[in-house]
C-alpha cells in the first residue's frame, strides 16, 4: 500500500494551489488513474479530487455560436445531449464507441483528454518503459507491438493515444481551456498532446498544477453536421480501443467538396490531424478516387514501428471509408453500432 494525501478543494483556485506541489495528481472519475495506482504504475504523493468542483459541469452555448463543455461533464451525458449530438454528430459517435456504458457514465471530458496510453508494457511495472521510467528503455520495441504507432513515433516510445473522443475534436478545431498557477490560458487541442520525441514521459503541454477546466468547439464546427462521421476499427465490437479510427467531416456545395476535415486515431501518440489530405480534398468531387487520394496523403510518412505494417493500409482504408460515409450524409439516428465500419451504409470492400 502506497500512502498518499487526499485533498478535496472547493474552488478551482484551491485545486490549482494544492496540485502545484510536486507529486500531485488530479482525480476526477478515476477510471484510468485508479487502475494505474492499483497496478503500481503511478504513485502520486497527493490526490487533488476535482470531482465535485463547482462550475465545471455545464454544456453551454456561447454568444458566438460555439459550445463550451465543462471538464467534469460525463462522456455519456455529452453524447446524449440532443443539441450536442445534432450539431457535432461525429463527436457523439466517437464518444459512444468508447469503453463500456458503465465507464462512459463515469468518465469525464477532461479525463478523456488525459487518459494514458494502453501500451501493455506501460501497465506492467516489470517491463522497461521510458514513459513510466525515463531512460529505462522500451520493451515494446521488439516486443508485442502490432497495435503500436505508425506515425510520429520515436526510438524512445512507439505507443498510441487511446482516445476516440479526441479524434473528431481535433478535426473540428476544439480548444482546451486551462487554469494554472500562472493564470488561465487556451491551447488548440491539436497542440495539446505531445509526440514522444526524447521525452515520452511528457504527454501534454500541461505544466505542473495546470487543470483542464473546459473544452470549446467553434461555431464553424457545426457547419459540418450534415456530413460528419467517425469510424473505428477494433478487435471486437465493443469495449475495445481502436486499432485505427478516422473522423471525417465535409462541407459539400454544388456537388463539390468546399471544405474537408480528417483526423486519425490509433496511429500516433496524439490524435493525428491529416491536413495534407484535407488540402487534397478541397475542390474535389466526393467520390472514391478523391477519398483514396486523400487517404494516401493522410498516411504520407507512415512507417511501421514493429510488427504493424498492416496498420498503414488499414488506416488508409478506414480514412477512405469515413470520408465515403460522411459524403453519404450523417444518419438521422446514430447507428446501432456507433463508429463501426459495419454500421448501415458502410462500403465493406471499398
Ligand atoms: Fe513505454 Fe512507450 Fe515503450 Fe510502451 S511504447 S513500453 S509506453 S516507452
């Protein structure tokens, strides 16, 4: 048993002051952190419980047409919010494809952003892991690595980011609101997570004591609602992390793609915005040839980090499929298997 202090602040300012002390960790739903503590993977000296902090649990329409989501909003609550799922259907689809119903009822928006990789060696304190123990090495290199990264990885870490939620959010230019010892700041979600480089232990741009207080979606993101989908390929139908996933959002005018958004999950240590693919789609016709070209551009520079070369072609196919489903139109109701390539309308051998 590792001893730790437990603090339950009543304001954001108190929480930030408490968590600025070395060895602190924020506790929200604890769906990831408590497992890590029980497994001896992390050993915080102090838990700062933010699960009851006031002011972080609202879903609020902004005067400029954007939406602000408090960090304590539960995944299920957000996905089932009618206004949210109507305006941002791909995000709702991604949320409902993640974890299990029980976990979605507990897990928070802020915690989803900050969940740790599911690399099995990270969760096993007997294995060498640069992320858990900087400088120790990486047992995933040369180990069981078929689900590891094909983009943005380094010799020091080949893990992937596990979130579904973050993938469409990155495509839709979500912004993270952060409160910390130096005050409030905002970071584009695309810049929030870090690639491993030489410091895989540093997973986000957060400094000690900084707390995610909200996420914002800009008004423009809702313009993609008629043509927005998330597609997730996993090894079983539910309660599994993505082997690869893709979020696609299109604005189609007069039979031509006026604007495209595309991002990938399960391929890198951060949700991967495919800007070259988006540029390739601008002005193109929404057809299979355009989507295949975009998928090629999305995986440009991809290389296997181990026994996972198959993920590169798989990711191309999932990207093309997400684009085709988005072009076909957002369904009136979410499919029975959210984000599944087997959902109605999917082209199984495109
Ligand atoms: Fe650790 Fe990253 Fe290597 Fe996994 S891939 S063992 S998380 S350093």
